[in-house]
């Protein structure tokens, strides 16, 4: 699998299969047509649903049978409950079932569609997630056996999830969904995690879309499918390994997206005072905020900058002085800066 497209050999549905499974994203709600992101043999990037259904046991029949399958899916999404029916396939009746996957706030994120006899393994494990206004990801109830990292009682920051995205250019495409000025509307790519239970690498396929919640506010919803059994985990991005390797001893480093001021792609060694930054933003001392704004202005104007500021992660902690050398980078799809930082040692 390359870093720019899904391997075509991994996305063709087998015509010899007795049944077909489709994972259909409904992340934008009723405002947009649902699309297929995973089927029997692998991942897709927002594949048209009508086209996907035409590859199933309904393929040799009239459009009426496909329309009936689409209507069944729409009912499951509208009523937020499973719907099953019998459709006319290859000169025989074919059972179909649509099972909604609900996100943490109750919105339908995806529909699991089974047409015909799909076997007894339960299909691709799926977990929904959505980001709040602070870019914290919360997970809904999983469907199937997903890694414990995605339990519904856990939360992830956007930087923590970005660390799992394969290939830096794809990370920046996901960051673009959170751009306050010109946000991207959708994203679909590979994640890789190390499963602590199985001691193995898992290949995850994540789709995300922006939508509006019940209050009209912009939200980012996503769904993660574990496709390890279908497509092996891809290799990690060598550029990120290079960034980690050049971090000075006792220092941390990160990339900052200048349009969102989001820090990501961290390398912090084992210093617990700095590793916390990978998973949450620190508090900045009120007297240092003006200096931070000046550094951001310098970086936006393609000027390097240095700063010393006081940070802490909880109200109970004392303020700690953090030093940072900030260098703008122009060879990326979005303006970035390299942040080299270290904690002032106490005698």
C-alpha cells in the first residue's frame, strides 16, 4: 500500500462470495449521501454506495432491488435501530441486515450492512469517535473486538491520535479538518497502533467528516475500522523517525501546524515532565501569553524565534520554565514549525 492511494487489489469485492459485508459511513448525517469505506476485501475512500451494492448479490438484478437495499439502510439510520429484510438477488431471495453504529452523542456514525450469508465471524471491528471543541476524541460503544485503547471510557487528544497516522502528509490532511479559517470537510486514511494485549501491530482505517450538531455547531465525527485481518499494517513514516532521531539529548521536539497552532509528531524521550505534552495542552502563565503570541507572529512571518515560558498541566502543579527554539518550515503542504524544547533543570 502506498502513501497516496489504496491498493486496487485490496478493494475489489469477490464475486464468488456467498455474502457481502459493507461498512457505510453516515458521518455527515442526512445532509450527505452515505458512502462505503470498507467492504469484504479492504478499505475504500468514500466509495459510492449505489456502486458498491451493485457488486453484491443484487448485481444481476434490476435497480429496484438496489433501491430497496438503500431504503433499508436509510431506515436503520433514521430510526437508529437495526433493520432487516429480504431482497431479490441472483434469481433468489437474499437476506439483508443493516446495523447502525452510534457515536458518543447518539448520532449514527456508520451502518454495518450484510447482504446474503456473510459467515459467523461478526465482520470488521468498528468503533465510532467524535471530537469536541477542545479537540478531545471520545469513543462510542465498539462493534466487535477492538483494541482496549478505544474503550468508551477513554479519551484521546488529537495529537495522540495523529501519532498513529501513517505518513506525515496524511497527518497534515487530518489537521486541516480543524483549520479555523478553511477547514477540510473529510479525511480517510490508515492508522497503526501497537496492541498491548496481543503484542502485535494493528492496521486501522479511519474516516472522518465535519458536520453540524443539534445546536448548529461544527463537529468532527469519525469511525475507525480494524482491517488487520484484511490488509497487513503498513510501514511507519520514515520522516517522523528522522525527526525523532535528531532530537538533542534531554530535549523534546514537535511539529507545530501554524494555521491551527496544534503541536503534533512529538519526540520527548522519557522525561515525564515533557511527555504529558503529547496528550494534552499545558496551561501557560498569564504573564507569558503575550510572548507566545509574538513567537507565533514571528513564525507566521517565516522568522525563527526563541522563548522561555512557564507551564503546568494541572492547577496543583508548580509553574515550570520551558525553553523553546522555534524554526519555521516551508517544505510541507501546510505551514509548519519545528519546536525544540527543554525543561529548565533545578539545582
